[in-house]
């Protein structure tokens, strides 16, 4: 178990705890790469990446940045932390892609999303809004996940 993760969980403030944990995971990702993270670490990396992209520009920003390459992992991560309403919105966006598959190749992903965005402007804007209005505390749900999966952090 990672002692830094345990210490972060002991922080009084949820946001501080979350930020400390994501700092540890992002540092590890920078050292070993995303694919070498444990499943628990990938979950934290995905939730934080999704949250950041959604806060800074919605699904349009997400699919236009590197984080879009791990979109399907983000969807799975929402399920792992039990964020049911957020998961439903993100699944809806995935369903707009052909066969529900978001390309991990950046150019294909951007081209596909741009085409979808021109056809589904209102629907995508509604999904952005629904994600923000889901009413789930992703920080709290993530911290509960971390507490239950401490052994999954290096």
C-alpha cells in the first residue's frame, strides 16, 4: 500500500485528499506511463482527467485532447466508483460514435467527434449540461473507491 495515499485519505478536507491522491497517481503515470498503472491507479487517473476536461470545456475539449484516448477507460472508471448518473451521460456520448467506439487515435477521434458535433450540436450540449448537473460528488465517490482499494496503489 502506498503510504502517501493513506495519508491523503486521512486529510480532513475531501478536496485536499483527492488532490493529494491525484498528485501521487499523476506523478506515477509520468514515471511509468498510463499502461503501467495498476487498475486502481488508472481509475483515479481517468476520473481526474474526465473531471478536468469536463470542467474546462466539456466533451468537445475531452475528445480534442489526449485524455480522449482513454475515454472507454473513463467510462469503466465511472462504473467502478459507482457514479451511475455520470456514467449514463458519458455512455450516451459514447453511443453517438459509430458502434459506440471512441477511436483512441487522436486524428480519427477528433474527425469523428467534429462530424458528430456538427450533426448533434444540441444533443452534445445537453450531455455537457447533464454531466455537470448529475448531482454526484465524484470526489467523494472516488475517495470511497480508494479507501476500498488501498492495496491497488503502489
